[in-house]
C-alpha cells in the first residue's frame, strides 16, 4: 500500500520542480541566442562567445550610477605601489 506524502516528500518535489523550471528557462534562453547568432555571427568564435554569454544580462542605469561603487579602488595594491614609486 502506498504511504501518504509527508512534508519532506513535498519539499523534494518542490526542489525538483524548481530545478526543472530553471533548466528549461536556461535551455530556451541559450536556444534563442543560438537562433539569433546563427544568422548574424560572422565567425564561429563570435557565435560561441555569444552562446557562452547567453546567461548574462545588460547593466541597468542603477548598476552604473551607484556613488559608493564609483569611488571604489579596483586594485589597491597597484595604487599603493604607484604612490611608493613616486
């Protein structure tokens, strides 16, 4: 006789469903880039680069204009050594 589903079974099903949805979304996202790149890419390298970057999204204005990130030092070690060389 089948036992009734308990909470751990439901959590496992929910996790499997979320994983399947995420994988399906990724598949169609990559497929859309492939369909576009197959007719517009000039070389295979350009095609493969575009497919490899299919999961990336463009930056928003908010990503670029955050004041705290604008004044951030990207390489503090190089900046210190440049001051020491002067």
